[in-house]
C-alpha cells in the first residue's frame, strides 16, 4: 500500500517537472500507472525508464521521474543521465536543464549528454557555455563524444566558432584525439561547412582509420563545392581500401558524374549497384535515373525506370523532369497522364515539371488540365507550382490568365512577382512592358525585397523600351539593394546599355565585374561589332587572351566579322588559322563570317572556298556567298548559286532575294532582276524596303525611271528616304531634272537631316550646268544644319590600325603626316 506522505511527494515532484499538464498526468498516475513506490533499486528504475508504457513518452518519463525523486534517487548521476537523454529525445529540453541543474556529481556522460541535448534542439550558444563550464571544472579528460558535440555546435555559429575549433584542434593534437575517427569526422564536417576544403582534407588524410561516414562526409563536401572530379577520385580510393560504400555515398558520386557528364563513371557505379544488390533501394535507383538523364542518356534512363518494380512518386517525377530537361516534352506529358493508373497522385514537383513542358510546347489546353488538377489537389499554394503556371500561361501569350493566377496566390512571394515581371517583359510590347514596371512598383509598395532575377527581368524590359533613363534608375536601385555585380546582373546591364547605344557605359560595367565568364566577353564583342566599333572589339580580344578564358566559336565569329568590317585581310587570315587549329570550322556561323570577311576584303574566290569547305550549309551560309557575289558584281554567279541552293532543297528567305536583286542591280541584269522579284512574290515573301531599293536602283540604272517611280508608288507603306534616294541617284545619270526634284522632295520630307538627298540633287543640277540651283541646295543644307558625314579611311601598318577622318587632326603623328602631304603636293605641282 502507498502511504499518504509518499504519494504527496510524488504529486509535488510531478507538478514541479510537468506544470503545464499536471492534471492529465495525475489522472494517468491514479488510474493506469502500476504501483512502483516500493521499488528501491536504481537498476529497476533504469529498466522502467526504457519501457514505453504510454503513447506520450514525455508524460511517461515525467511519472517515472517523480517516483525516482520520492525514492531518494534524485541526485543519482546514473539515473539522471538516462533521464536527460530520454527527455532530450522526447523534445523536453526544459526537463533536461532541470535534471542537469539538480546533479551535484556530474560525470563525463552528464556533460556530454547536456551538450548533445542543446545541439539537438538548436541551442548552440548554450551548448558552448555548457562545454566551457565543463572545461573549467573538469576532473577527467574529455571523451570523443563531448568533443564532437562541441565541434558540431561551433559549426552552427556564424562567428566565433572557427577560432574556438582552431584552439581545440591544437588540444586534439596534444592529447592524441586527432586520430579518433569520431572526432576527426566532426572536424572534417566543421571545416567543410566553413568552406575550408584544404583543412578538411588535411584532417581526412591524417586519420589512420576512416568510417563510412568519414568517406561520405568528405566525398559529399567536394561535390557540394563544385569539385566533383575529386569526389570521384576519393570514391575510387574508397573502393581500393575494401570499404563498402553505402547508398548515400553512391548517390553523391552519381551526382558528381552527372555534373561532369561522366557517363562511363555512372555506368561503373550502376554495375556496382547491381553487383551488391542495391537495386532494391528505390531512392538510389531514382538518383541513377537522374544521372542518366543529366548525361543525355534518355533511353538508358527509361529502361531503368521500366525495370523498377517499386516505383514511387519520386521515380515518376525524376523521369518526367529528365524528359523535360532533354526537351522530350511529349514523352513527359505521356508519363504524367499515366501516373494515376498506378495508384499514385502527382505531387507539386511533378506538376511543376510537366507545366514546364507545356510551356515549351505551347500546349495551353493540356496546361489547363494540369491547372485543374492543381486546384483539385490543393497544390496552388506551392510557389514552384504557381510559378510554373504563370510561366506556362505567359509563354502561351495568355497574360490575363497568368495575371489571375498571380493575383490569387502572389501574397508576398518574390518568386511569383519575378515570374509575372518576366512574363510581361518577354512579350515585348509597349503595354506589357509598362505592366511589368507597374508590377515592380506594387512590389516595392508591398515592401517585398527584389532579388537579382527581379532586376534582370526589369533590365530586359528596359532594353526593349530602349530607355536609357529607366535603365539608369534600375541600375541605381541595384546598388541601393546591394545586388552584387555578378555574371547575370553584369550581362543584363551590358545588354541594356548597348541597346541604348551607350557602349561606354557597357564597357564600364564590364570592367567593374570581378568575375567574367566567356558569355560576358562574347556579349561585349558582339555589341562592339554590331555598333561598328570593330577596333575596340579587337583590342578587347587581346585582353581576353591574357585572361583564363579561352575563345570559342562565337568569339571567333565576331572577330572574323570585325576583321571583315575593317577589310583587314591579314587579321582575318590569322583568325581563320586559329579556327582551323581549334577545329571550329564545322560551325555554320563560322563559315558565314569567313565568307563575309573574304568578300569584304575583295577576295571572292577565298569566300567561295570557305563556303565549299563547310561541313553543313544553312540558309544563312547560302545568303552569305550570294551576297559576296553581289558585292563584286558577279550577277550570273549569284543567280547560279540561287538555282543550286533551291535544287538542294534549301528554301530562300527575304535576305536571299536582297542579295540576288542587289547582284542583278550591280551587274545590270534588268530582266533577270524583274524575274527574280516576281519569283519572290510567288513564294509568298513580302517585299521589304531593301528589295524595293534594289529594284528601284536596277530600273533607274537601266533608264526605266517611270517604272521605278510606279514601283515606289505601289508600296504598301510610306516609302522611306532611301528608296527615293535610289531613284534620285538614277536621275543623276539620265539628267531627268523634273523627276529628280520630285524624288529629292519626297526623300527630304521623309528624312530632313539626310545629307545624301541634298548632295545628289546638287550633283544633278551641276551635271546640267545649273550652278545657281546647285549652290542654292548647298545653302539650304547649311541653313537647315544638315551636315555631310565626313569620309573615313584606315590603313594597317605593323598590325596597328590607323584611322583618318576628313579634316581630323587627332592622330598622334598629325604634324609629320601633313608635312609629307604638303611635300607630295609640291612635287605633284612640279610635275604638272
């Protein structure tokens, strides 16, 4: 029988340790708990603590704890250590602290248990305080468990932990713990979390024995830090040491093979998995499927998937995601449709993946079916799914539906705001671009902090609007929000400033970037070439050669184009040699650049050789060689190339006919030109301004001015100045004053600041001896502020390009040049 006094002590103890639920605990004790008041042995209490007599372990431990106190074992270190451990596992850190405070004779297990409990519940600073108290009052040397717990706590702290571990590391060397596998593994994990891979490797190499966990930690650390090849080296080293890798190591190494696209390594690990019977592990098979997919081995991945008897939803999601990554979108959609037949329900990841495929195929109806499932399965609150829905509707040009999804789920999620801004920016129309800016204003009013992707999307919108002021404002906000000028932000800024014709600002951004990949370099090259700043492109290429990056096919395509624009044959040939040396001549855009370069350098024969040596020829390649013949007046050859092109099944486009009509114009092939223009119309190609310019020039040179005028008047849109200027040029040769005046009037009304129209009309008057009218035209030019663009020439001497502009004295050797010119003029007059 329980005495009243003993029972009262139990109840008071329980109230002390379980104040929040004492009534339920007392009810449980009065009815269900067996009579154990008579237990007096600590071993019996220890066995009783190991029992699971209740669904609520914390409640059960409270009850036993109360009886331990009544029985006089409250200060027993052995039982208190067990209680601390059990309370920690049950989530009762408050009880752990109270038990710890009551222990007067703390041993090594007590301290280790307390430090470990603090770590388990995320109280890392308290863990360090406990350890330091132990260090000051210690009677015995620490063991591997308390040392490992201390290192774990340090790894979770942002600051201070590193210096303490360094100090501890010195102690470990002195005390011989540096060779302990448990402590060593904790040290390796600490250094890896602090991104100190070198110290981690030193600890790893110094361990005389390594457990599977040690190998796993080191291999995974290298993989996370982007050094997958070292992960593979360690894995092969592990196999040589007869250590059997577990599923986690195999998963990590497979991921490393995926990153390196090392398919042979993946196959070797695949063989190891089957040899050791790991094919029963569905999670490992999922990683193997993912590895094959990321290496582009879609068929192998599908065979593996089909052979799995224990497919789970992750297996289905992995194979669908792999199909999406490899642009096999229809196969992904077929798999998604078949999931339900196996009794599985697509989760948020499966829906997100399949919506990406719908966006790529513009499969709007299928996407709407997936959307309906998302609503039915209540997955709409997941940001990945919502983001994919917005992306799918945006790419399908259903921005209204995208906006409805956004308005329904956006809340304060920056990812969804980015998706909506990107959707509006992608369409590129004025209205949608301004909507993107309105979304950003709403984002700021909601105090949602924009991310890097927010600014990249906004810069895309600004580039489409070609608004320099807006671009500068966005750039300023990037500084304000502390966005680092990384590769993505830098590339976006370079593009937007280039689109606004501010190459100097683009170059400033480029120079400020600490890290530049080859894409950024190529972006800068491309912008220089597009805006005819070819000299700067070549100078920048010299800087690239001094960097760690190596030029690729896109780089050389721009460099060859720059050499062609400068008519520098020597430079072009040097780049051609490098292209051959690097094996890049197989790319069609390289061939196009070479054909164009040799053509501009006045060597159509070499342009034709480059064309013939091409491994594959697309329509651009054919257009290049046709344009090359056009530039050199080889009209018949251009027509033969067009015929050959069509015989090979290549369909000409509007650029093809620009080259053909230009060739006919330069060669005076009037009837052929008219015939090709009619063929173009029959092929359904709408004439552009360039076609009309060629046709007007062709007819005007042949003296068929009235036909040229009639053709201009038949144009669907208002003829630009260049078309009337072509007619005006023809009038100069025939001396048709009346038509010349009309053409000049129309050209000037279209572009009042174009000097070409004034000069051509002045020349027509001069050719007829009408000097007063010619002078009047020049005076009008001067009065209206129309300035003739100065001529420019250049010469390359000793691989240095010298550029000269009319009346320009900026060259560093101007004085010497003019002295030589004056001397030549004197000698010329002497001969005359």
